[in-house]
C-alpha cells in the first residue's frame, strides 16, 4: 500500500480518504473539509520534527474548531501543543502512554482536579496513536469542549492523513537507503584490476617519464575522489563526462594505445541531471568486457544526443560481444555494472527507463540509456561538494 501511495499527490491522498470514509457511511467529511486538511497538515517528507509539529498543531486547532491539539513522538514526549487547557496535559499522561502502545484513549474532564474551573474549556480529550507498519510513530491529542460524532470523524481523518505522510516519509528513507546500498555495491565492484594496472603503470612512468606519471597520478586521484564522494545522489552529464575523461586517459596509458575513443556530445545535454555514476560504469564495461579481451584492442564510442524532452546516451564498443541470451535479465547479469545502473535508472525514473543492450558474439556491444531532462526531486550537487 505504501508503494502505491508514493505516486499519489496530496490531493489524490485526500480524495482517497474521502471515498474511504464515504464508503463506510461516516458523516462529517466533505471535500471542503479535506481541502482545509491539505492546508493544515504539511507534507512531512522530512519526518515529524518539532517545527513540523508546531506547524501542524497550529493549523489543526482552527480547522477542527477544538480547544487544543497536541502531538508527541513515539515515546510520548510532547513535540507541540497549540490552544488552551495545557494545564491538563499532565492529566493526559496515562492516555498518551496507552496510545504509545497502540490504544486509543479518551479522558473526560469530569473528576479532574481543574485549577481554572468553568473557564477551562475542556470537556473531553482523546489520544490517538498514529501507526506506521503496526508501530506507533506519534500520538495525536485533541482536546474539545464536546467530542461529538462529527469531530470524532474528523479526528480519524486527520490521524489517517498524518499517518500516510509518515508512511511516505519512511518510504523515502527506505528508497534513500536502497540507493546508498546500490552505490556501495557499485563502488565495491569497481575493477580491482583497473586500480592495480593504473598504479603499476604510474610506478613504471615514474622512472621513464616523471612528468607524465605526475599528471596520471593526479587524474587517478581525481577519478577516485569523484567515484567515492559521499555528497549527493545526482550529478550532471558534464561532471560525469569529466570523470569519464579521466578514466579514459588512465586506460589509454594502461593499454598503451590499444584503446581508441570517439566522442559525440551535443552541448544542449551537458546540463542534464542524472543519477551519479550511470555512464562511467558503461564505459568501464565496454573496455573491460569488450575491448580488453580482444586481440589488438578496439574503439569505444560515446554519444550523447538531444531528443526533445530527453537526452539519449549510448556507449558502444567493437569488441568481443557476447551471447544476448546472457543479458535477457540484467538483474542476473555477470556484468555487475550494467545490472546496477539498470536498477538505479528504473528506481529513479521508472520502468520505462531500463537500459537497452544490443550485442552478439564478435559484433561488439551497444548500451543505450535515456534521461528525462526534468524530474521532480532530481537535483545535482556541485562536484566534490
């Protein structure tokens, strides 16, 4: 259910809640009320912080026309309270504790020791657990003069809406963790042979051409610094190409002229934002699996073209190729770089953005990927930020 909700707008979520309650013949929930709910509850994609709780409680008091609204964290620690009757918060401790355990609890003003008497305003309070994956993520407290049927329904709607926001926030965290895990997997499979060969070549050049060795060592340092940076999940095509240039300079030195390179880059696509390290692994795959095993080496061709709302990038080699049946499912491919890039492209942009691979034994390999020029939430960071 959470995955399905991730693709919904706030308006769609509110509409879904309306039909949910309408289908159960619950009174008091109108489109107008849900519109006010959208305005009252912020999109909690950064989690329920004290600041977001303050924004939420302040708006909900007016929307629910109640005495006070409070929100606690999962342990019952108060994050925000807006409205009156705060002198009764200590009297709600047992109800909040029960809500932290998943139980909804009501507290009546009758019988409470009230220091302000008839001017208090509190008639009833309710503590509602906000459950995410079966566990209490927060507690919503509503204090009212009278908790009638209409207000009960609206409390249910508010609780469900906030819960959905918290579910989406947790989904965002899960996606972020998945992206980080994928990046760690990609970095772990960066060819140890490339690292060994690069350092071995530099060591040999120190004796024969110290100046070239120094330049190559700088290229290697910049390449590894970019590849293992920790800031940001996205970059621009221009930055990715700069790193590919460093990689190709090193490979050309390692293979002593056996590797040729052809580039055709449309200037219009240099600013396109893309997931970090999606083109470079394709170039590395072309050299390591396509050209390095071929007697006499060969050429890798990198083309980036403008295609309206998309950029189309292809990496092609005239190397040994392979049986296309081995790539029928990239998830099971022995080419870890291809599999990783394919998964990250689909996780970021959707299934329509899977890699396209053309290959045959002895005929080389061509890998094509498409990048949308704009995608909400996709932003680059400055290189080495």
